[in-house]
C-alpha cells in the first residue's frame, strides 16, 4: 500500500467517517492511523464533532453558524481567518 502523510490523512477523514472512501484510500488511511497518534486524535475529534453537531437542532442555529458547520462537515476544513 502507498504511504500517505498527515496532511492527506486529515483531508480524507470526513469522507472516511461518512464511509465514502474507496477501499484503497480507506486502507491507506487506516494504515496511517496505525502509526500516527496525532491523526488518531484528529479522527476522534472529527467523530465527536460530527456526533455533537448531528445532535443539535439545526433550526435553532443562526444561519451563518449552520452554514459554517455544514461547510466544515462537507470539506473537513476551515479557511484561515475562521471562514469555512
């Protein structure tokens, strides 16, 4: 299998959590997670965030907050300056 770096692992995490990665990409991420404690922490944080956000009643969120959260969940990143 091809080794991936932390940047690529983090880029794949949200897709991995939604079970949308193809088998080879998921395998590469899982291989990376076996040796990288930092990315394991990133994965756990991402899982926790996803679970907490899904439990929130989105109709009670201000529209700009909901929009930013949805963008993070879709792409897994926030642009510098706090913009999703």
